[in-house]
C-alpha cells in the first residue's frame, strides 16, 4: 500500500495529480479533509478516470437520528465500496476523514 500526501496545490490541480497515481493501481482510497472537498474531487476525478468507478462515501453523523428514521443510501454506498475492495474490482474511493475513521462491523 502506498500513502501519498498532496498539499500546497490548488484544488483544480489536485485531481490530475491524484488521477495519475490512481491509474497505476487497481484500487485507491483518497481521504479529504472535508465532505465538500471530497464531493468536488469526486466530480473532478470522474472526468480524468474513465476505466474505474469513482465512489464517494459521505460523512456519517447518525448520532442524532433515530435508528428507524435513517436513510440507508449512505450505508448501502459504503457496503458497495467495501464489496468492491474485497472482490478486487477497479475502484477509486473518495471520502472525508470522518468517514474513513468510522468503525465498521466485522465481515
């Protein structure tokens, strides 16, 4: 596994740099500082990366919601991304730090 930190570049230049590294590997995880940055980067990367699926994982803040009233779309997207990682599919996963450190149940 490689860890690459891109800092000091304007946001418009981050996507081409990351896409070069992401094209070298079948699977990549990109961690952003905020959800807004992750969303913009996902849109930009989908332009540069055509042969892989770009998956955006949203923030998880379900503490204030009741369990039965939650929207399951984010959870389904997370499971889809985990399945793609486990089966070896070509994917670039983009997420904010809060989503990256979220603890998951064992498989």
